[in-house]
């Protein structure tokens, strides 16, 4: 999981996500599925998801 914010800083590790602001790929974390309180019919989209995955892999040196 990566947090999303509307406070865009212009960092290279941020990914624009329509309707959410920016995803902060430099702050990946894990959460328990028990913490998910509600699901929606929206998602970040395949392009943004791929960008987030690539940034995380680069940051981790994978």
C-alpha cells in the first residue's frame, strides 16, 4: 500500500492518480486486510499502478 495525498511536492517518486491526488511510491507499507473498512468501485488504473510498481522496484533496487 502507498499513501495518496493532494499535497503534491513534485518529487520523482510521486505518481499522479486521477481523483486521488498523487501516490507516494517512496512510502510503501503493508497493512492488515482487517484494516480495510470499505471498498470502492474505483482504482488507480493500470498505467498509474505500473508506474507505482516500477518506482517501488527502483527504490528497493530490484
